[in-house]
């Protein structure tokens, strides 16, 4: 049995969706917040809380992110109400970002996921190498 997605007939307000349904809003949200860039941006902004950071400073603190990817990530976070954006009317405009209370509430779960990844990375690497070795052995036969 599947639960209707929000907006479908029979959907109770506040009811959870069906994560396995491609149209489920929860699934769509996880697609947006589950990226490495989102995790890094939220981490940096959480460390700055209650302060804010300008775009260029955020870019300096997130190694490897392109200007475009940072812009797309911040736009997505702002659209979802996780980040607030303040523009100073200067030339050029100075744009500042900070986590909203909703965005700050995301840092705990993302921190736990980052911690899990850091703890289990050696085991994951070992497993990947074993699969590669087995694959190579089978190809040589």
C-alpha cells in the first residue's frame, strides 16, 4: 500500500509521503539536501552561526566548489527556507548568507551522516578494493 503524495486526493495534511514514490516531496527534498555541496555549505554556515558569510568567503571555505555550483546550492537552500540571503545595496552588491533556524536544524542530521562516513570510510574503501581485485581476477581467467 502506498501513501498518496501531498496534493493528491485522500492526503491528510501533515501525513508522511511514500519515499519509494518518485513524486514524493520527501524524496525530492532528500535529493536536494543529500548532496556533498549542501552538506559542506550547511556545515560552514552552522560554524558561523549566528553570523553570516559573503559569497566569496563561502567559496574560499568550501574546497573544490565552482562559483556556479555554490550559486546553485545557495539558491536551492534559500528556496527551501534553509538559508537566508541579505543583499547590501553597494556597487557591486554585497550578498550575505546565513542559516535559518530550519537550516540550523539540518546541521545535526548532516553532521551525523558526515561522522558516519568518516568513521566507516576505511571499511568502505577496503570493500571497494576487494571487489576490484575480485573483478580483475575474474577478468584474467
